[in-house]
């Protein structure tokens, strides 16, 4: 594909996305930043150069990209939001000052502040759909399984609730049953939200995942993948609704095949 760039920087978080990206988008020099504790050697094998962090250090990240003349970067993978609740987060002094200046520690406040900081050094953050457009959910029956009238009503109900929560930057997932909200995603993440709903309401819930209004395709996208499928099975979820063209499906074909085999419809709203 024509990416219009010969090199890309990646700030790699947890999960499958960084590895999937570098294996799919080839013929690019990758400059990868990741935490020494978490980044995989397999991912680093794709790097022309890499920088391993022992602590949160925005200055070190910026200096690495500037020194290697990297102008375009992506934020791939996730960093658990709950780490901001830890008492002794390892941070450089400059990074502590950066976080202390934030009005709130919401995902989008953090990301847009990082964007502004990087832009001061000529570093631009790229949208993920520029490179992985075919990996996003389309509208309608994604795995070919049809919804019943009850399925559609519950998913539509959950979608409307989830969009309001996303607008408030609370979370991107709700779980419903019988058109009642059972669980709302907050700092615990999608998987734990789904499992909590199972404990509360038992089998047969519906999971709905949406994007924020005017979703910035560079930051904190709604994502499902093979790990999600395992959780859906464990929680005995009846059907899943995801926002079309905004939700990234990791290992999309694998997810389609497994959910179809399990009899769990995935519907793009």
C-alpha cells in the first residue's frame, strides 16, 4: 500500500496491535519506543532502532524521535488507565510536571496534551485507519449471523446509552440485558466489565462497544480481538454490537470465524 512515508515511529503499549501493525505494513523503517518491562523481542525484531524505557519519560521519547529524524508516529496498543492510580509511578521530573498541568486525567485530555507536546518538536501522530482501514468493522452482520428482533432492540438500546457515556469520556462499552443496563465500562476495561455483567445478570447479555462522538482515529479507539472472544465465551454473551467504521477488530478473520462457530453474532452499527 502507499503509505507516503518511509519511516514511522511507534510508541508501543500492551496487546496485539503493535505486532499486527508491523507485520502487516511492510517496507517501512520502524523506530519503536516501549517499556522495557513489557515490549516483546518479537516486536523489536522489526525495528531499525528502538528505545526501551524504565520509567515514564516524555523527554526521552521525544529526543529519540528527533535524533532519528522521525516526523510521523503512531500510538499502538493500550496502557491501562488504572496505573495513574498507583502511588509510586516511575516518572521523570518533566513528565510529572506535564501530568500535573492537566485539567483532568481522562484518556483524551492526556492524548491531546501529548499531541500538542510532540507537535512542538515537529512530530505528528498518525491515524490508525490510514494504514489498517480493512481491519475496522463494517456495517451490518460482520460474521454472517443474523440478529433476532430481541437482539437488535437490545443492541440499539445499549448503543444509545454507550454513546452518551463515551461523550462524557467515561468508557466505550456497556453490557445490557432485557433492555436494562447491567454494567458500564470505567477504569477496569472492557473484559472486566463484561465479566462483571455475567456475575450480575448471568448468561445472555449483550455487549455494545462504541466510539466517542467525533472520534479521533489516532487515540484510544474501540477495539475487539481474540482475547475479547474468549471473554464473550466465558460470559456466555448472546450478541455483540460495535460501531461501524470506528471499531478496530484485531485479527479480524480469526474473530469472525471463532464468533461464528460459537454462535455469537457481531453486528456493526
